[in-house]
C-alpha cells in the first residue's frame, strides 16, 4: 500500500480530498497505474485521472466500476529480471494455484502488451512445478474494447 506520513501536510485540500505531492510505497511489490476516464457533467467532457493500485483485487474492482483507458504494470527489478523498476502496458492477468509443502500457493502471470509475461507469487519460482496451467483472471484489452464501444454509443 502507498502511504503518506501524518506529519506530511497536504499541498491542497479540495472538498474532503487531501492532495499530496509525494507518496511512499514501503514494499518492493508490483503495482498498477490505471488511466481512468470519467465524464465531467459540469463541463460536459471526459477527464482522465490516474489511479495508483497495489492489490490485484482492488485493480479488478476498479475495472468493473470505472471506464479504464490503459493499465500499466510497474514492476520491481527482481520481477522483471533487470537492474531497474519498469513500467509496461498490461494486457491481462492469469492465475494458478499449486501445492507447495502442503500449502496451496497462488501465482499470477502478468501478460504484457509487448507479448512478454512476468510470474509473481507467494513462493520462489524454483519451487513452482515445471508445468503450471494458468486461468484467465481478467483481460484488460477486452474490458477496454467493451468500454470503447459503450463510449462510442453515448
């Protein structure tokens, strides 16, 4: 989760929303950057905002309640097998479970728009079975096409 220290004063306060110029992610986990399109009825136009999301469950919830334009996976170096954090357009998320020392483990496959994928889970990759069958959890491109279709009929 992202955090803001209580001692950090907001840059602005609009209605009940505090605006900060920085936040902190205290763990080295992948997170998501979602470009959300909302309709501004006052100005009669669409406005894009960015949502920073650290959990897959929250990401799925946002996808079902908002009009998503793009979703990016922000991955730490250990996950993307490089020396730096990376940001990539996300196509879909797949999931699988397997038994590891009598414990069911859940793993995720982040499928990127460039065709690559990254495996993220609750145990070390070397403990995973050689062949793991992944089920589709959510397809962002399919949601985006559905959203685009709805927007074009308004």
